[in-house]
């Protein structure tokens, strides 16, 4: 058993304190909705402002990638898991999948107009994984170590 700060009170918990699963339409309006749901969860857990900002930026980039590239998929899923140390987010779509090339080649240069999403996620997250799903689709998973307000 471990302890997890919730609203300034330390609460006993097992390995996973919470899991959120959102099934969303592949529509631009789903991105701010997803951010707001995650923000509410992170605030209630007492996560520090800068850490929340990093998680939200990475989530926005991941969801925007689905909106732009996962054609003809009609929906996508965001799964968020929290424990006492980290937040793990998986964004899954049923689009054509990402061409699996080296991470450096897959990421755009810093000054490119488009294609910086994966680079941004890699800069603010502690772990990033992108893989094809069978028979089609993409899984983008990233992990952020949580820091808490004092």
C-alpha cells in the first residue's frame, strides 16, 4: 500500500489510484473537452501547475495528431492512468497507422510549420512510445512523472 496526496490529504491507495477512459469523436471540439477533464483530475490530485501544463500540452498534441491524421477513423480513445508517482496516457485511433521510421526521422525539425507534435510530446514527457495497432491504427503512449503542489 502506498499514499497518494488528494486535495492536501494523503490517502492510502494501491498501485493505480484512478483510470479514466474517454471515447471521443474525431473532431476538433474533443481536444479542449479532453484537456478540461484531465485538468480537473490533476487539480483534484494536487498536481503542480507546471506539471499539469506539460501533461495538457502533450495530450493536446496527441489528440490533434489523431484529428489531423487518423482518417477515416470516426472516433478515438484516450486512457489516463494515475498512480502516486506518474500519469500514463494512451491515445488510440483506428486510422491508417503511422509509418514506423526512426524517431528522429518521424519528428519534424523545430522550425517546420507542421509535424512538431511528437517532438513536443517527447520534450515534455518522461517516456514516449508510438506503435502501430493491428489490423490498423496507432497507439501513442506517454508517461509524465507527477510533481505536487506544496
